[in-house]
């Protein structure tokens, strides 16, 4: 039987963890898509790198902003340029679409887990 945790801190938000993971993974995908766009010469190299780097860094910054509700709105807004990058690198329509679905699932499933944890804690507090 596993020992009870002596850590008094409650577990972190599952929603925040899931969303931060998706945004971090998207930042790497954007960097790889930037490499593809650069290789395909879809635009001026400096512009391709600037836009790609800005989008990737924005995703990482927003992953750190998820402690506030505005972070989730910003993360949702960043899904638009992720999909729009398919205009330059067509494979990004599919890859971006998968990440949009993962983003929605992360928000919904994470919120559900957080609600269930809160309910379990409430019941444990009422009975103990």
C-alpha cells in the first residue's frame, strides 16, 4: 500500500498543466515549420524567421501566463496563426488542426479533472 503524501500543497491544476504542455509542444512544431518554410523559400528568410520565432516565443510566454484566465484566451487566440501557417506550409493545416483539437481537449478534460479533484477534496473535508 503506497504511503500517504505528507506534502500539504494541493495538486496543481490539471487544466493548466495540459494547456501548458500543448503550447510548449506547439512552440517546437512552429520552429520545425519555420525550418520547412525557410527551406521552401516561401518568403524573405528574415521575415520567415521573425514570424516563426515570434509565434514560438509567444506560445512559450502564454504557457507561463496560464495562471490567469487571460492566458487561456491568449492560448486560444494563438491557435489561429497556428492554423493559418498552413497557407505557407500546407502540412500545417493538418498538424495545426490536430493541435487545435488537443487544445480543446486539454481545456475541457483538464477542467473536468480539476472539478472532480475539488469535489473529492470537499467530500474528504466534510467526512474527515
